[in-house]
C-alpha cells in the first residue's frame, strides 16, 4: 500500500476511534448526571412533603399513599404525575398536588401545593426551578420566607382578583427586581386551588379525576 494512503487510513481509523470513545464518554456522563439529578430531585420532593405536612399532622405514609393524576393542563402537567394523600386515622384530610408554573422567568417552576379538605392551603414548596440567583430564587425557603405566606390562604381569601402580585393590584408581594417569578407562582397556586375545588369529592375519596373529567 502506498505510504501516503497507509498514513491516511491510519489517521481515519484513529479519528473514528476517537469519535466513538468521545461519544461513549459523553453518553455515560450524561446518564450518570441525569441519574444524580433525578435522585436529588426525589430527595428535595421528600423533604418538601414533610415541610408542608409535618409528621404530627398525618398518620399515613405520605411517600407511598399516592394517586396518579392524568395529564392536567390546569396544573401545568403535560404527563401523568403523582399526588400525595394526607390521612388521619384512615380519613383523607388533604392532599399535596404536583403543579408546574410554566411561565417562570427562566422556564418551568415545579411546585408542591398542599390543600386541606376545606380548600385552605397547607403549604407550598418549590422543588425545581431555574430562576435567577439573588432575584427569582427567593421562592426557595432557604433564601426567603416568601413562599410560606401561602399557608392558610384559600379562594376568596384573598378575593379572586387579588390572587396576583401587588404590581398587578394583588395581595402578594413581589421581589425587588423580580416580578415574573412570584407572579408565576401565585397564579399556579391559585390554579391548584381551583382544580381542587372542581374535583374535591373525587380527590377526597382517594381517586384521581379521569381524563374525561379534565376536559369537561
């Protein structure tokens, strides 16, 4: 074989092997990273559940006593998701809904919204977001107490037209330099309360609304 051709062949084979090794390394790293992120999100969700409903306020296992909600646009869910039932002595006293605010400043904001039988908010926690550090990330409890102010609120308290931030004439504070993030969270919590009110009997019976009910 011509020396030039031989050299070109070796180089081509070397480049192909390098490309395969690089692609494999990237795929492996991506898989490991995705797995680690999923585990971190699961841990964050577990912590949030018990912050919303402390152990003294339920007698069931919040992690395993669940129901699967269908894809629910009203909650920002484009695929089935898990809701957690809250029970005392077997009776459902509330539930914790998964909610996604799709209109955050930097994308989706994943929430858990706890609601008791009467429709009062038990608590709200953010489990995932990409909001701006130092501004929008004040929706995290480790950065501020803002999200804790939802506890005890209900539809009508404040009135429906005040379920938005103060800049829009509402009852909820926004952050200095950041209005889009809190506005998105407030609207998402309100939608969760509306959803609960619409499906209260079904949910408190420990059942998930059917996809047909979601389109009624």
